[in-house]
C-alpha cells in the first residue's frame, strides 16, 4: 500500500492551465496597454489583488493570517499542526511598468500546489502555507523587500510605517486605508522551510536552454562611489603627455571593473551605471569624474576580493597619471547562500520530473533573502523571454510556468512529508 502511495506521489503534477489562468486573471488588475501590470503596493489596485488571492485561498480551504505590516499567510493544515509550516510565496505588488509574472508567479504557484493537493486529497505531515509579502518592489515606498525585512527584523516596524511616497502618504496610513493591518507581530509567524519560485529576470537559463534554475545563492553586492581628480585644461594647446585627464584615468578603472568581473567568472558582476564629468565641456580636458561601481559575486569573500583588486588598480592609475583617486563604499549587501537541503530538494525534484536544469544564482534581491536568515530556504528559477523583467513586455512560456510549479510541489512535499 505504501509503495502504491509513493508511486502516485511521483506521478503527481499540477494543473498548468489553471495556474496560467489564475496568473492572467490577476494580471487584469492594473493591466497596462502594453500587456504588463501597474499595481503599486498599498494602492486600491493592490487591495483588489490581495482580495482576489485571499478569495482563492479561502475557496481552497485555507485559513488566513495578516500581520501588522500587511504580510499575508494562507495556511493548509497538516496532520501534525504543531510542526512549523513549509512555506512558499513571493509578492503581488509590481513596478510602475511591471510584468505579469515577477512575484505574482511565486504566490500563485504556491496556491496551485495547494489546489493540486486538494484535488488528489493528499494530506501532508506538516502544514503548508503560501505567503505574500508587502512592498517587495520598493517602487512606491523604500526600503525594498519591506514586509519580509520587517518580518526578519532587518529593520523595525516603526521605520517601515513612517516611510512616505512622493505624495507624502505613509505606509501605516495606506495599510489602514486598504484594511491590511493585521494583529500578528511580524516575525511571530513560524516558518519551518521556505521556497520561492520566480522568473529568472535574466538571460542565463534561456541562453543555456534550461528549464529550471536550481538557485544556490543570492549575490553579495558592494556599491562604491569613485572620484577621480585631475586638472581642467584646454583640449587644443595641452600636449597629451602633460595632461592630468581625469576621464582617461576613470576610463581605465571602468574597464578594470569589467575585466575584474570576468576574472571572477561565472558569478562575478561589475557595472558602472552612473557617471558625472566636470566641467563636461567639449573642448576642456575633464578635471573631475565621479562614477558608481557595482560589484557582485556569490560569496562575500569573492566580492571583497574584487573590491580590493579594483582599489589596487585605481591606486596604480593614480600614481602613473598624477591623479587623485578616492573610492568610498556607499552600501553593502551580504551574499545569501541557500540551505543545502533546500537546494538539493529542488535539484532532486527537477531531475525526478525530467526537467533540464542547472545551478543558478540570483543577481536580484528577493524575499527569500530575508527568509534564509530565519529558516532553511531555497529558490526555483524558470526562464523569462530574452531575460527581460521589470518591463511590461516581460514574458514566460506556459510550459515553464508549469514546470517550475511542479518542482515546487515536489520540493515542498519532500520537506513537509506525506501523512500515510
């Protein structure tokens, strides 16, 4: 009898059409002309989205808990409800020009897992929960990943409540207005294991023709401002060998940032995204250049090593060119590895289900980053078309949407256990 039950579980699959239909229905709330979604956090549209998801959860027999920062937890009871729940989730707020899948997929994939368990009358040993987290995007209020950050005690509830949008409206006021301040203290909700399913938001899976990304970690980030000071001079009369050209020194360092990232492949990232040149005149040798440096890798040790290499290179440029160069750290985000047991559960599920897969890292932040501080956590990536996200044309294939949810189903079942 036990053997037959295990065989049935191994053949278990979600209803991909139902999941897709749910995504498309949710996407109508805040739909944009280009096929995307604008559903900013704590707006009337966000309330409509939350209400719809909670309605679906209640129809699936789940109980609802909302905490004081508006995080929602939808619970399917297990045989042993004293066990901490196996949780999955993401967010349903979007960018102003967002897509249908970023965040929304993770929440509705969790709901589809529950619907599938209901269809087959499968009882889990531990409870299963689906969460949506408040203000993951940070497009209306900062900080980003607000709900999960408050939950993980990365910052206080009071700090989050006081955050204002461009019109001066506060998080607390808007939560009250839409009716989503709950009674539970953030962080008091138990979590035994956490999984998050997400579109990759980058091109790696598509480039490698893989269906599932087994996410190992979220990249650590170091942000710096680099200031290069030389001397302004006339572009015509000043010979090349007598110049103190801040732009040429900056250009060398900018190229080294890219070269350094390539040296630390496959997960090294080096970006200069912002440049200010003074005096910014066509026929004046630049006297000051200030630019941003964004360095990332999958361990803090590697990010710090990259930073040391860039700083050493900059010091050599300063000496050789007679420039003053200052590199100051702006902010630092630690790398977050995911728990080996959760990573293995995702990899095993992908292999068992016959999906092509590869190890992956996340270059973007997710609520799973904060959850990984509290409980064993893991992430599942699926490809998105051309790697495009935070864009109305963000797209994913229905078969990939289904595949990621199937992997989530089996990974969660491994952690929650089957009540036999």
